[in-house]
């Protein structure tokens, strides 16, 4: 615990848990098998974000720490907003590193600090045909989805053969 650490009630768990501006979570009400004042140990989720397990009335629920901090210290988000980390480190849940923003703003952050991953374009279809200018069909109303002309022609031939029988 740091000297400048400020504690506020966890939204939805008032009187049971508190969250600090540094990203720590503690239980303030004792319950069966727990004691008040106990700091919760966050665990790293596969998404890279820190989670804690909260429980009320014997029902455990896993919550993201950065969201608990943002709700307690930044207030409710506007519709369509998510919690963003200024430095791009999802384990840094200090309130000074968090803000409410849109997915577009979060994407701009990832480009700015170099954590954006560009998935390479496919070079071959799932059956091994190469995507060339002659062999690639781009669906006009399918959102730009591309497929292999050779596979498309083969599917069309098979469909016609099934209809004949």
C-alpha cells in the first residue's frame, strides 16, 4: 500500500469491496472463510489484463481490475466507450494511466506505442490454391470478402451435379 493511495467502493459491491487509485482491490466486509481488510491477489488473464474474483452471497464473479478502477474514479462511461491504457500496458491499472475512450481511440494508441499487430494477408486458400489476380474473387456485397475462383467453380459444379440426381 502506498501513502497516497485513495480507496473507493467498488461499483455494485459497495460495503463489500474497495478499489484504490493504484489498482489494488481489498475486501472490507468479512464473510465465511474471509476476513475484512484482505487484499485480493489479481491474476493475469490470457488477454493480458488483470482480473480479480469478487463474491457476494457466496457467488464468485471475475472482474477486470482496470474497469473497477475506472468506474470508481472516472465515473460511468458514455455509450460505446471502453477503458483505455495510455501506455498500452494492460497490467498498469493506476488511475492516471486509464481513460474512457472509443475502440477507435484505443486502436490509435496501439499504433502510437507500437503494440498494433497487422495480420498478414492470406496468400493461399484453405485448399492450397494461390490467391492471384486471376484466381481471386471478391464478393461485391460480402464486405470485400475474398475467395478462390477455382474452389468457387468446383463448388458450383458439385452443386449442379447434386441437383441433377
